[in-house]
């Protein structure tokens, strides 16, 4: 493969990566806990978009339970963001042969 062809492929890859990153900002996932009584929506750039609490879960005598459920919902959403992001990025990088140990984005 000549250097000119490699440079062209690198430029195309950079453009695809930028498009994928922009798309990730638009994709939203929801994490939940407490049987759906607490939910958190994040976009795939890890930005919080919404928190929903079922009024039945709010207990002024036990704020720690609500705090724990919010943390669990956030962690659930983060796991879904990571999975969704990996899926989206694999679409961009499919067919590209990277040296062992090198991952995208750099």
C-alpha cells in the first residue's frame, strides 16, 4: 500500500470518527433501578439528560435508599452508554486492520 492511499484512508477514517462522535451525542439510553421507580437518561457522551423518580420511592425518613437507587440507575445507564458507544464505533472501524493493542478512538 502506498503512502498516498494510506493518507486518504486516514482522512476518511477521521471524518467517519467525527460523524460517529456527533451521532453519539444524539443517542440517549436510560438506566433504571428499583423496578423502574428511578430512571436516568444519558446521551452517549455521558451527559445527563433526565432523572425520573416515582413519588412512591421518596421517603424523607430514608434518603440513603433513594441515593443508592439513583447511583444504581446512573451506573446502569453508564453500562448501556459504554455498550452502545462500542457498537457505534465498531460500525466505523469495521474492516480496518489496526496493529495489535491499538484501539480507536486514539
